[in-house]
C-alpha cells in the first residue's frame, strides 16, 4: 500500500507539538496585526495576539491562501511523499479550499505519478483538527489514502462544532451579527451560541444571558447531539481564545456528565481568533448531526 502524507493548515488550531509528533504537513494562513504581516517566516506569540486585541483594541485582518502559495506548499510536500491528503479549512468560511483544488489539479496534470486529495473539512478550528486526528488514526490502522478520504467525508456531517463568544463586536466585524445586536447584546451580557452547519457556515442557534450559562449551553447541546448516537467519542477537542480556565470548566463538566476522559485542549489561532475574539470557547465532538 502506498504511503501518504497528511496535511492540514493553521486554521485547525493544533499545537506545534502535535504537528511535529505526527509528522503533519502544515500550511500557514497569513494575517496582519497592527500593520505587521505574519506568516510562516514570522510568528506572533498567541498570548500577545490576544493581549493586543483585549488591551489595545487592535483588530487583525486575515487573508486566504492563494493558488500559487498552495503550489509551493504541495511541491515541497511532494518531495516527502508522492501521495498527499490535504484536510482543508471550510469552503463555507474561505475561498482557500477551491484554491487548493486548483493547485492540486494543476500539479497532478504536470506530474501524473503524484496524487493529491483535497478534503473540504467544512470545519474550523479544532473541529478541523479533530478530523485530522481521526485521519491519523485510520492511517495508523493501515487504511489507504482513498479509504481515509472516504471515511472523512462520511464523518464530516457528524462532526459537531458548538461555541460561544465573549464579545459580540468581533462577530459584528465579521458580518455575523448586526451592529444593533452587538451593542444591545453587549449591554445586556447576551452570549450567543453558534455552530458550524453542514455547508461549513457559522450559524447562530441560540442566546443566553451570562458567561456561565453560555458554557453550560455548550454542554447541553452536546447532550442533545450525542443522545442515541452510536458513533465513538473517544476524544473531545476544546479550543479557546485565551480563556483556559473556562475551557477547563467545560472539560471537567464533560467528564462529569458523560464520563469521557480523553481531551485535547488548545488556544484558537490568529486566523479564527481574528473573527471570534478573546474569550471564545469552542467544543468539538461526534454527534447525530451538526
């Protein structure tokens, strides 16, 4: 069976330790913060990223990966393996996935001996990361690249994303809520609960008043989506926008309510954090539907 390399991108919000341990290929999304451009060659510490947003009101901007950049990345990875499986950031949130497909098809036409499969994760943050984790498990079991890709496509509709944000103004900047909703919600301490739908778009599903209620709402949503579901939640992923104590609260409550003991928790990186803001808590698991 031909070996293959799994690739993801920085929007998966996996730690660099995890990336290195699993020999993953990594594609960097670029962003600008306070007039400075950050990319693979220049990185900003994530704590400083959130400090600039919280304390200095700096608003980062992000950009998608263009076809030429994908060509360069894929060409680099093809030196390691002629077979590449790229788990891409949701096409519902970025045009990068279509750019990756364009670059992959061009390279395969030029190099018939190589094969590149691009999987539209229709996922974000550690939801995308959880797909990568599941792909690595199947690869370790000896599944072929095509078998892993098919498995992921079946899993994607069951990969639940549910999250809450602490500041509605970041969602307003991203066009997710109106200015009036952001102003009124901030004054009234309204915390929205959102999820990522089957097309990979961010969709508000409810709202509660107060931070603790919003965290508990994530757990209630998990209970709703896992009831009667026969899939295997052997690992739960949680990401946070510099809110590790709240992430730990969610972890403890999941262990208490569901008996699950395996978790991976990491901060939300700049590409997602630019739109969700500090204080975001996101929960990812398998369920009956998104």
